[in-house]
C-alpha cells in the first residue's frame, strides 16, 4: 500500500456560495506526487466523512470526480460510499485508489468503524489518498482535536480514538488557519492542542503540505511543525522534504 495524507487536497474552489471543481493542488509537488503513484484507468472508491450528509457528499463527489481528469489522472470507475452505498466497501479489493474525504473526525471515525474499514484495508495493496479528517483518521490512535462548538469543554469528548492504523503519526491539518481560531473561548492551538500534546507527538501541516507513506518510510513535504509536550517546532518548510520516520505499513 502507498498513501498520501494531505491537509488540503484541492479538488474544488469556492466561487460565491458554491464550490466548483479544480485540479489537485500543485504546492510542494503534490499533484506530481499523486500522478507518480496513480494507476492508469484506476478504479476509485471515495469514502465520505458524514454518512447521511447527502447534499454535501454529492457536492464532494462531483468535484473530486471532475478534478481527477483536470489533474492529468484517469479512472475507469468512480464510486462514492456513504450510508446509501455501504456495500461498496465489500469490494475494496477491486479498487485501485481509495480516497478518504474531509469532515468531522469523530463522525467519520464512527462510520469507518461501522464499515469495518480498518480490517478491510489490511489486504488492500493500492493507493490511499486522504485529506483533512480522512488523513487524521488514518492514524493508529487518532488525535480527534475538538472542532465543533462545545467539544473543547465537554469532559466526555474523546480526543484520542482508535483509527485505521496506516500510520502512528497524528496529523493536525489546516495549521495556518487554526493558529488564530477560538473554540469555546479557548485558543485552538495554544490552549487546546499544546495541552493535548503532553505524551504525544502531533504533526501540524499547513495547507499545501502532506505526508507520503511509501517504500518503508514516511516523508513530509512542505511546511510542517512538531507539537510535543506543549512545545512547537518547525521541522520542514515549503519547497523542502523531510524523512519523518519508518512507515507503519
């Protein structure tokens, strides 16, 4: 299996109040990296984050489906999976590329568990391409950072939950945007994430940055920061790459 876990894949841009298809981002060679591992006439399965958010899912489906040829890639079939089509994962071994969409991390995590996706991926030998929540849920133990109102103050909210086990790396996406975000009266980075990093390593990625899992190692491309034990350190910059660690898969 090969995997590219990104903060932001691109695939759409917002024009007014709607999103329209766009190519995969070029930043830090992302589009070329995807092209390098994407099979010709790939059989693609796109798995959504919210199983019953049909309007949102249909919008994502349309944008990603059109983004693929816009990015110089090809597919022979393109299927989406939410609770209208859960049976799609029963034929996971027939797919060449699995795309894991963004969304609300715990909601997607619960959907993946319902699908038995972790177990089904154990015999998958194709390409996994994930963005945002999809990237986060690839971890063995996922850092589900509070993101919705009330979650940061909820003592029952679970911030570490079992994931797909493709990597031990906890990805924290959209870092450049979240630096100034306030949730439940708390600073998302300094007051929440720093505190959660005690005893944990969190890899914070700006949009345009990503992690590649291939050939026994994990490599970071673009702006990336390690948050550990309440301390933040930049470990990679735009235009550069950094061999992070041995791959978990």
